[in-house]
């Protein structure tokens, strides 16, 4: 058990360190366009979900899935290049910093129309089935998508979930109920006691967990992916937590009351305490881990800053689909 717990904590810390640096860059004017979107408070759920996947699966993250992206192979250098708009980044400096992915390895770029992500993953799984590449029950390729409590109310999500359920696709929906759809609180976006109650209406198996508890996140994600891979059809996990930042760095979240903040822990901080108490790591090992990722991020930033920004006069204005994809 200690091995996966330490790996989970490492993924959480790596994401936190990278995003702290990106936040500092934004505040100092170092991000050339757009905002920076932080996953503070959501690292455990994101990392635990992505850690259950393997080559051949498809992953559709959202803006607060930096931990999951890192687990799936994105590096801090990849992320920083895109945020700085460098030609060496996967979008070659043509886009903002959120529509990035590695489609050839099954890691999809985020779609701003969030609910559309569900149909995209369902379509990918249907394609594998029709091509005879889906695998057999027990060894099925799995599709995993993230969505928030706000995105759960979109029509496209309903259509995607319905077809996933009807076709009994090996699909896992990770719902991050972080209490806020930008600045709209959950009591104004849904009326059921928990979003997990919607699972039964679609014919999905649903579970609700404490998204601030990394061990609970790991167990639920492991079980859901295993069930989907075994041919038990779509699974839904609803993690209740709090977004510990504004919608983006442009938003100070001053509308979040102190009483709400007091009800939710910072999973990165509390998990370090738990792991030290359980003997998984000691103070020195924990500090070494933080130092390791700070050094990694600093080196990535120095490299990206030395790389070129796009020159419109030299840019080959062809569609990315006509060129080699990352």
C-alpha cells in the first residue's frame, strides 16, 4: 500500500509546485496571454484517476487536471512551453494554455464546451470497438473523462452519457463537485442531494467520495476503472471538495465565504501529515521531494524562457492535423 500512496503524493506535490510557479509567472506578467487555472484542492482526485490508466486507454482532462496530465506523461517543460506561448509547445504558440494534449497517446486536448468531452470519449471507445481494437472483457481499453458540477448540467453531457450507457462502454466519468461553477454555488446549479443520484437515471454505477481524502480517491478510481475494464459498463465517481483558488488567476475568489472554506481541507497538506504519521515518509524525505520538484520546475522554466516565440511571418499556417502530431 505504501508504494502507491507515496506515488500519489508525489504526483500531487509535483502538480502543486508547477502550478505555484505558473501562478507567480502570471502575477509578474510573465504569461503572454490568457489566465492561469489552478487545480489547488483537486490534485488527489485527478492524480488518483489518471494513475489507474494504461497505454491504450483514453484520457480527457479539464483545466484542473494538472496532476493527471503529469501522471499521463506531460512534463513541466511541456506545460510551461504552452503557457509561455513557445513554438516548441504542442500548440506551437497558436492557442491559449488550456487546449493542449497528446492525442496519439490517447490524451485529448480540453474542449472548452465541457460537456462535449463526454461524447468525444464515447466516440473514441465506439471507434475502438468497431475497429476490433477495444479488447475483451477483463482487458478492455477504458475511457476516462473529467467534468465539474457546472459541466454536469450541459446538454452535450447528457447525450454523451446516454450513448455510453446504452452501448455499455468502458467509460469512467470523474465528477469534481468543487462547490463552484465559476462564481455560482452548487445550490444554484443542481437540486439533488448529490450529483451521484443522477447516475441511476443514466443506468450507471455511481459512488460519492470525499475528494479531499487521497486514499478514498485512490480506492474509488481503482475500483471504477477495474469495473469498466471488466465490461461492467460506465461508472461515475463524484468527489466533493472545494476549489482552493479562483476560477483562474484573474479571479480572487473573494465571493467564497470563510465558513465554506473552513469545511474543506487542502489534500496536499493533510496527506503529507498522514503519510508521515503512517511512516510512509519522514520530514527529510518530504522536504527532499518538494525540493526535487522545485528544481525540476525551475530548470524547465529556464529552458522554456530561452526558446523562441512564434514569428507570424515565418509560421507555416497549415492545420495541425496536416502535420506530425505530438
